[in-house]
């Protein structure tokens, strides 16, 4: 029977439903307790979005609508599987994963960030990834230390 008379999807339609996996960082998947909970919530949302596609009758449309939630399911399941929960730092003497650090820049701006895992980083929300250049320079330093990041110098003024 000719393909023109079947309900099978075309190669073009099939390729639309196969989204590439979201990139996974090569760095260890360090997370805070809150970060792990956020990953679990995102996995739950992806599962709900995927489950919602099951009511779509047209098989091609269902596959198209399911592609993104399915990709997210794979990503968040992998991130949860590889998560390494790091407890809060035992001390505020030096900057560490999970620390909240306040620093001043050369231009007079004062900024405050908590150093967290890659998936939980949100600079506008006050968190930066431990693999970011700024965090990399701050980790291990103490109040009063000055670090250079690019053409800026940052002075640590508080660690929480």
C-alpha cells in the first residue's frame, strides 16, 4: 500500500517530535537541599505536562506536544540521579558551596550572592553557580580578601 493512503507519519513529522537532549554539564552535579527539591518539582511538572498530552487524539499532534516534556523528563531524571547534596557550610570563615557572600566592586556596587549548583543558579534571584568565574574566585577566600575577575576587583565584605 502506498504511504499516501496510510495514517503513518512522514519522516519530516517524525523528526519534529525527536528533540535533542538538553545539554548536561560535565561538572559534578552539586546541589543544595533546596536545589534538589527544586529539581524534583521540575521533574513533577514535566511529568504532568507529558501526561497531559495523552488526551490528544491526533497521534502526530500528541507526539509534537509530548516532545518537550519528554525531553525535560529525561533531563531532570538524570540531574536528580546524579545530584550530590552538599550540606550548608560548617563555618562562615571562608566562602564555600552554599555560602552567601557579599562583595564590593571597583565601581562601588555591592552585590550579594549565594553559591549554589548549576541548575539552581539565578543571578537575578541572588544565586550563582559554583562553576561561574566569580564563584570560582571567591571560594576559599575570607572577609577582606580581594579577588580579580576579568578587569574588576572584588572585595569580600561579608560571608553568611
